[in-house]
C-alpha cells in the first residue's frame, strides 16, 4: 500500500514539473510574438549601413595632388598613383589613379591621411564580380558616386532605431523603413 502511495506522489510531482516546463516554454514563445523579425530578405531588403561604415572608396580626381601619402600609409601599398612632373610649373600632374578592391582591406588609412580629402569611404558594399580583375577600380570607377540604399526605390531599406530617429523628418516618397526598435 505504502509504495503505491509514494508512486502516485512521484507521478503527481513529475506531472506538475512537466506542466511547469511546458508553461515556461509557452511563455518564451509568447514573449517573441511581440518582437519584430531580425531576418533581412536580401536583396529585396537591405540594411542602412552605420555612419562610419567603411565601404567602397570614392575618389575625386581633381582634388588629388599626387602626393602619394595614401600609398605610404596603406599597409599593403595598394593605391597606384601614376603621375608626371610638369617641369614648367614644377608640379606633379596626376595621370591615373587606381585601387584594387580585391586586395584592399578597407582599413581607411588612405582616407584618414589624404591631405586634400579627395578620398572618402562610402556605404557601398556590393562589390562582387565574376572576375577579380574587375575589382581593380580606376579613377573613373572610383569617381562614381555611391548608390544610397535609401535612394534605391526597388528595395526596402531597413534601419536601426538610431537611424530612424535621424531620418524620421525626411520624406521617403514611396520608400518605407521598417522600424526595428529593440
Ligand atoms: S593622399 Fe590623397 S592627394 Fe595624395 S595621392 Fe593619395 S589620393 Fe592623391
Ligand atoms: S583602405 Fe586601407 S588597404 Fe585599402 S587602399 Fe586604403 S589604406 Fe590601403
């Protein structure tokens, strides 16, 4: 008789414990119903990069003085500065400028130290190509203005709460930004 009572009590305790665990699981599930998904449906949705994001480098040919500081501060001596000396005015004349993004580590040293600010980091990160030689950008490719995620009406831009606070007052026309307030 006594072992049977103990068995029933154990069974009851286990049932209560199992019910508690199931309840805890449901509570966790319910807590997620109030949250927004964090998955980005790329390429139909794209994240708005942070302000200090280091993407493809933009170059302004007319501002470059061919000083080669960018080459000296680059950890891999990457920028190629092709110039000739104009003896009549004793000045360097820039002929060609290129950066190979297949090798660049996007450290930003060249941008930081350029004395004329002709280099800048952009928010562009879609640099994939079938041939890695296509990643060697000359001054024309480097001079192209970056495509802003907000300016692209074919996709939905996803920003974090900080960026949304900044951009709230702006009109986005047909664009909508999902508010990810965490
Ligand atoms: S540091 Fe700036 S100005 Fe000097 S060569 Fe490089 S890009 Fe041109
Ligand atoms: S970002 Fe860094 S690695 Fe790339 S070119 Fe500039 S200094 Fe060199």
